[in-house]
C-alpha cells in the first residue's frame, strides 16, 4: 500500500512539474513510458526509504510503517 501511494505521488509530480502527459495505456506501460519510468523510480527510491527507516527502527512494509519490536516499550503504554 505504501509503495502504491509512493508511485501515485510520483505520477502526480511527473504530470504537474515535468509536463509528462498520459498517452495510450499501451505506450505508458512500454519501456520508457510514463508508468514504466514511475515504477522504476518508485522501486529504487522506496528501497532507499526502507533502508533509511530501518536504520532508525521503523519497518515500512504493508499498510503502514510500524516500529520494530525493539522500539516498542511497555513503559510507554498508559
């Protein structure tokens, strides 16, 4: 889910700031097309996000980013 949101944000950014317009879906999905470029970017950048988040104790996979087990302390629960 986080990956999908990341890609949607990138597609929006491509349209707004670079003027990359959608063409036929077949063209957008081909190598060098808008969706292919966005997917490649998303995979590369999301891997960086995962690595950086893991270094500070977060596991960003699935629906939400959640703390790793060593970050959850029972003393913090009221």
